[in-house]
C-alpha cells in the first residue's frame, strides 16, 4: 500500500470512527440503506464488549482488579463504571483495584470519551460483566461443594452455601471460577435495583480522589521517562498555512536546544492531522520555547489568511435572511408568519462567537520510538484515534503502537482530537530511542485549537391572541463540523441541527428549521454540548421574549408552550438523529421536561418578591437524552455591575449511577456556562486568533462565581435507560443568565459574550 492509499484509509477510518454521535461519511447509499439501524454502544466503533474475562480478574488474595476502559477527565468514569461492575459482582469496594486500559477498541469496545455516553452506553454492559463474574464464582463454589448452584449466593466478597453456612472467599475460588463457562445474556441474573450497594448511593470514594488531592496523580504533564527531552512547535498562525522561512541555525544556538524537526502540514481535510510547522527539541521546556522564539518563522497564510470575525458575522447575518436547507417542516410556518399582522409577529437574531476549550491542562503527549515501534503516554479522550494516527503517521502497523491513557486535566472535546499525539510521535521518531514530551503552551492552545463554531440563529414566530406561537421558524448559520472531515464542506450533519433546533419539543403546529451554508475558515471541533450551546441560547432567549410580549410570567409561559405531557418520537422531529439512541427507548418526554423546570423553579423560589436590581431567568433543554433546567438569579447595580447570586439546576438523567459526580458535573457545568456567556470569545483577524491567554480569553474568576449553586436531581427511575450528564448542564446557563439580566434591567442581550452590555436596573 502506498502512502497516499494509507492516508485515504486512515481518513476514512477517522471519519467514521472519531466523529461524535456516529457521524458516518463515505458509505454508499445502497449499503447504508441496507444496513440495519444500530443504536447506543453498538453504533460506535468497537461495539459493545461485556466479557468478564476482559474486564475482571481476581488474585489469590481476593483483590479484584477491574479495567477502566474510558479515560478520566473529571467526570468520575474511572470510578462509576468499575463501581457498577463491583456492585453486580458483590465485591467489597475496599478490595477493588482499578487499572486503566490502553488503547484497544477491539478488546475493550469504544473508548472515545465524548458525547456524554460513558455511563449511558456502558452501564448495562458493565452490569453484565459483574453479574457474569459473580455467577461464575457461584458456579465454582457449587462445583467444589457438590451442591446445586441455587443453594449458593455471593455476598460481599464471599460465596455462601445458604443451607450449611459454609463460605469461600473470592480469592479461594478465583482459579476455578476462571474455568467456568461465561453465562450468556439469557442466563444472567442481574441484581434488582433495591439490592444495589453502590449504584445510586453516592457514598463510594473515587479511585483517584486521594491521589489527586495529594498531588500524586499522573496527568499528561506528569509523565516522566528516563532521559526524556522536551519539545514545542512553531505552528502556522493561519489554518492551512505553511512555513516560508525560519532561522533554524539561531534556534540551535540557544543553550539546551538539541534538534529542530520539521512537521509536515496536513493534507486534504484537517481531521486530526498536525497543523505542521517546526518543532524545537531541548533539554527542558524553557529552552525549547526560547529556541522556538529564535526561529523567527515567517509564514505563507494560504486561503484562510483573510478570515475576519466581524466580516464573517455580516456574512452569517446575510445568510439567514434567505431560506436554507430544510431540516424540519411541519405545516407551513413561513406562510403563517407571512400572513400574520405585524403586531402578532416577532423576530430576533442571536449570536454566539467561536469558543476555545481552554482546558486547565493544555494538550501534551510523551512518545518513545524504537525499532520495535512507538509507545505513547498521553491525556487523550480518544485513545484509538491517537493510536491509529500515530500508526499512519509513522507508517507502522497498529500492533506496533501502544497508547497509555493518563488522567486528563480537562477535556471538553478538545482531547478527543489527538493531533498533538501525532506531533509527539513525529518528533520522537526524529529522536529515535529518546523519549520526547511535546508540550502545548497556553498560547499554543488558544491560537491553534479546534474551535466551537461561531453561530448566528434567526428566529421568527407568529403568535395567537393568547400569545402562544402558531408558527415557528428557526434558521441557523454556522460552519459545520463536517468540514473537519471533508474539505470545503458546508452541509450540516443531522446531529448538528438535531441539537435543540429540529428536536424542539414545543406544542407549535407550524415549524420550519433551516440551515444556511457558510464556509469554515478554522478547525471546527466538537465542544462540550456542541450545537446545543447556540441553539439553546437562541430558542430559550426567544421563549423569554415571547413570554414578555404576551405579558406572561416566563415560567407559566414556558410550561404552556411545552404543552400537555406526551412522549414524542424524535425521528418525527429531527430526521434520524437522537444522540445515537433508539427513539423507542429514548422518546422526548415533555412530562420529564416539565418536572425539571418545576424543580429548578422551586429551588429558586420562583415568584417571590426580589430586591431592587435582582432578576430571575429560566431556560431548559433536552440534550444527550437528558432533561435540564436552570434558573439564574442576578443582581445588577445602578452602575451596571453584575453579580451572580444563585444558580438552581435540575437534571433528569434516568438512573443516577453516581449522584456525587452528577452534582459535581452540574456545578462545573454552571461555572463553565457562565464563563462562556460572560466572557468567552475567540475572534480572528487576517486568519489569526486574536486572543492568547487567560488575560484576554477569560474564564470565570472565583469572585465572579455564583454565591451558591443548588443541584436538584429529578427522577432517578432505574427502569429507564441512562442519559448523559457531562454535557447537558451547559446549554441552559447562558439564556437563563440573559433572561435574568432582562428581568433585572429591561436590557435584552442577544449576542454573547455578555460583558459590557449591561444597563441599569429597572425602576
């Protein structure tokens, strides 16, 4: 196979496997039509693996080792999924050891940690893993005692013969249990929810908690190998640019600099390929950075050198004035709106800029290349894509590459795109036999990332005499994530419009959702909650405006707009996209949505008399098959100074596997959502990102944070399939904030970020 063919195969694999939410590109229509529809974990690369022999081992001393096959980036998944196994296994948590799996989707199933699907997709498989191992232990004990297996029962790390009281520890039975046949799914006896010891209890200590608090945990930046050297990269400031000239001799004169290595630019679509540039290798990171500065690199900008944020926004504003590609059409919304008198029409545009992930730990990877292959140590959300990228880049067989997954200091989707891992491998190949840690600085991270799409959403409605809409038009313009996989792509994927645009569940008879096509001039990558962020900001702000126009209380109006409790088949709203989940198992349930709205409102004591300058704002969303609602209370001084008084967040994610981590994700989502809303903004001039660090790409400071965040967990029905948790908290925060600002000041904010847009409190 020649290099071009290898690149094409790699690109096709990444297109099919690495894109979120089972985005599939490149299948011909007949094959796609003939293929049976798959949902959940079965729709992901690697499928579902639930063998106890893959995930569980028991030592002779009784210590149970459980493999965590998903990366830990603060969601608690290294605790939650092993905890599910341990519960079904009837293992004592204090005798459980968790080990991290390397990249190997063929063995462990899908390992790409994005899309809020770790628990959602692997709760059931991990229950089966634990139950199968428990039954194998019980079968081994019954065989040793020569008694019916129905007479034995596993209880907290022992198997007990009920009639006689005889007991055997798990360690005593381990070898014999390993030789027992693995029960098929039809033979499994899953525990009843009433018998769960750990699931849903919120009392299990996180496996990394002590090490993290003591500074002993190993994140990507903490990897240390004997003889390790360090590298940074001078990358083109414009996507698609190339180096014109660089003073490599000057770089090599910097004390500590060892080598200068060229990194080729990407070919075709960006995917997860390095941007290209020049790497400087040194004895320490500081020397590498000084060597990079000495390069004094000059660049050819290429076709994106004229990208300008202000001009692009004007292009978006023009694009949404005309009809676009229709993604949902019920009734005839344009006709109804066009026929309505002016006093019964409302329209508004809402804007969300590019956003950077800005993880606390920037991208970093350590690689060692020898004659045998390449080994990597990295904080990555997408281990298999990292492995395949390294193999393709170095022209190795996948079996010659090993990716060790370390803790992530934040991910938010950035670290599921492992360009930085391939960079490390390229430099390590040039330093063969010497391990190389390749570090992105904060400025590298801000300047050269994958950005959340800049979005402009236009909404129109025609309202009836009671103020409720009889027609709803939503037209959105944003560069598409598909541009990452297909050069020049402008066509949105169903998952983009299916996020809080086409799957809008309001009781409106005439609905039209359209997408305008605009080009991508930067690397557009998925970001925590993806297109839900702009779509929820737009739709929930518009609901607030409709409520005000109708002179209705926003809470009462929202519930009226939601309509009667009912279950909606998502495929009737948004083509076939429902976060990769079955529309039968995961209908949109407006009753569950109503419950979270009411819970958030109760928590905030909606309807109470507020002090001067205070306001309450409400927003809600269905995303990642979970239901969230947020109420923000603000206080705005007469000088226009904003304080976030409180945030009340309600969530219904179905079964609550690890309530402590759910609350942590909700609180983190509140802080991140406020940070994005108040100050998050990436802008471009001459194709270059204008921000560089936290002084001009601000994240929420401690003093700006809410005085209190209250989380209200709703539902918890163990009979339901689980929903996502990590991403759903973010989208409702911004519109709840801006609706609260309007309630306090009368100032309507339709463009993010909020900073410098406040008025004075209402008299």
